[in-house]
C-alpha cells in the first residue's frame, strides 16, 4: 500500500501500532514481564505520534493479552484488586 504524503504515512503507522496492541497475546511459556514491557513500549510509540491510548482501553488490552494459565489469572486479579483500591481511595478523597 503506497502512501502519497506524510500524513497518510503517520496515520498508517498509528494503525499498525494500535493493531499491534489489540492483537498482542502472551503465550503461557513466554516471559510475562517482557510482554508487558513490550506493550508499554508500543503505547509510548503511539504517544510519540500524538495518538495516545487512554488508560482504561490500554488496561483492557493488557489484561486480555495475558495468558489463560494460573499466572495470568493471578496477574489479572492482582490488577483488579489494585484498581478497586485506587477507586476507593479516590472516592474517599473527593468526599
């Protein structure tokens, strides 16, 4: 696919990077830390293109990319627990 100008090229790059986040999957035998770091790297690359991914969307992509094994389940439940605690603290501060 040939792009005729810079704007089209940057937009195409944004699409490629966003799709990379959407389709990222960590297989059970892979290093989860390396996988998560890679996802944050792609997120930073999108931010550099002024195509920030909002936190709730990124968090959802990250959670869905984790393996279905026990380790992935522990990471997902730990993340949800942290999010719930953060929401509780935010509500208490706003009262």
